[in-house]
């Protein structure tokens, strides 16, 4: 099975979350991060990250992530493949609105800019996990996240919980992955137009009037 999504992880905890989704849904979800999550990818730095190799060109990207190769048409364009940065806002009020609306990617120097779908946790994934009822991490944070994420056993329950959580839009990522699985296709709520689409001018206009 070829991947239809790649996650750019904020840090090690996001990697653990995605690995659990990978195992739970039995679909490949490649992850890109700084030093395997040892360094964070910030909201302020995401544009620069995605303007660097291997995200500058389709050819670079295919070479780095061959598991998504069959998602391309004529070797140039991706059809159903999306890049999902999953980032903590972490109090960055200056960049928050631009990231959530997707305008931070306007004019970006990358052939992949139109398939980027920003995913946010505000203020961070720790708070979202607590809101969802999975608790808070301990001193050994990454290990704690492995245990917390192992408690996620029902993809539909997780999806519906994320839909009800105002601190994140991770349901967009989950819906994209689950909608490729026949057993879930008829059980997912149709999203608001614009929320589930890749970034194009105005694609995230739905968010603009709802961002506090």
C-alpha cells in the first residue's frame, strides 16, 4: 500500500502519535522531522522547512519518500497525496493565524506548496491529549506518549473526539487517512468545504472568521 499522507512532526510526541495511527489503521504514514523529533519544527519555521530539500521539487520528494511514488500522475503531480505539518502553536500569536489559515505558505518556493494542509494543536499536543481524556505525559515524555497513544484503540471514536475538540484540527488528518479505508468511508462526516482541501488561495477562508 502506498502512502497518501506525509506528516511533518513538531517533535517526538507527534511522531509517537502518528506511529500509533499507522499501527491502528494499518496504513503507511511517513514522517519528516528534525533529528527524529530531537529538535522541534515550529510554526514560525515551517515555511523554511518546507522550502528546503527534499520539499523543493517533486523529484527530490519522490527520491526521499518512494513510498508515495504511485500517488503521482505522469511523474509530476500528486493526486490524493497531502503533506500535513502537525505543529504546536506554543504561544506564537504572531504566526498563529497565518499558519492556521494557510496563508503562511503563499508564494512559497516549492512545487509541493499546493498540497500542504496545516494541522495545529493550540497551545500544544499535551493539552489536546488531556482534553481527549488520555492524560498528561510524565517526566519521560516520549515514553509517556507511547503509553498514552496505545490507549487509542478505536479510530472512529478518536476521530469524533477530535471533531469535538476546539484546540486542534487533527480530525482533518485522521479523516484523510481513514477515508482511504473502505470500512470507514461511509461513516465519516462530510467536512465543511475548504477544511479538507489542500492550500489554494481562499481554501482556508472557513477558518478566518472563527479564529479568536
